[in-house]
């Protein structure tokens, strides 16, 4: 792997406090690869051979069962996936594919486990990362189980608006079919939900969203940091 990439990986909180000799050992076995969009990187049920680090692009974590598919998470730069399977030496519980052209570092899982056993700072960083992932899963479950489909969509749009800079006009990050999957809806139910939000100031033109009454939408959505803030 080119040495020029080392600082980007080293800057991640997962690797920032580990001993330099251990970091160098990890990087000696790692390599970086460029992937075009819509390439399947790993499949659920397969052995967890690598820890992945997304340097650029976007990755969709998804799952299939009985002819149905759902999107479970979106991985953006710079971050890792799927850490839990790597540490447990267990099969992947999710599949992964690129949504955009992506540059990804692959670190052999056996090397990660070996350094985990001997580097206390690295082990503590892994515990913190897994704790953060667990909290994100709890928040997603609360969003799915405690809110109606209309409330889920309203809060999703508020989160997307914030990610886009906070203005009243923004583009959906993904196509509507994937938005429906993320929110646990059928595509036709998403269309009905968008119509249901029109009285609260939502106008939709393709993937373009216009919020004409911010206060009314927020009164309806009632965003809650214990559900919607995935950074805590």
C-alpha cells in the first residue's frame, strides 16, 4: 500500500493511539483498491477476511432474505466496516457494495486480531468504536419501532437537510427506492408518505426537496438527539 495513504488511515480514532510499530505491521499486510459503482465487496455469510477502510466514495451495507432486500447502513469516508465480524472472526452479517466509485483499504482480519491482543490502546479504541456502532443500532431501532412512517421520513429529511448545509432546498442523497429501504418502507409507501408531508411544508420534485415551513415540519417530526444524532 502506498505510504502516502498511511496518514489518512492513521488519523482515524481507531488507529491514532496505537503504537507506531504495530500500525506499521498492520499496514505491511494491507492494500488499497479502487472500485467502480455497484460492485459487491463482500457477501453476508462469508468469512470476515478483511477490515475495510473507506477512503473515498460511499458503501451500502445491506441484507437479503426470502427474496427481499434492505439497506442497513451507509459508510462514508473516512471510516471502517465491518469491525465486529473482524474481531470475532465470525461470518459477515451484512453484504456490502459500492454506491459510488470508491477507494478502499483492506487490512487482513488476522493481523487486526493479532495487534488487538498486544496493543492496549488499539484494543480500547476498538471497544469505543464498537460501542458507538451499538448505540447507532439502538437509535435506528428506536426510529423504526417508535415512529410512524411519516415521522421517520420527516426526521430523515431533517437529517439530510442538515447534512446538505441546512438550506431549505436540497437533493436527496440517494434514489427514492433506496431511501424507502433505509426507512423500512415499500417504494409505494414512500410516495404516499411524501404526499402526507405536504401539509407540513414539504415539496418534492424528483430528488429535489423544498422545505417551505421549517418550523411546522420540526413541530411534526419532533427530532430527538437520542434517536437522530448518530454522533453521540
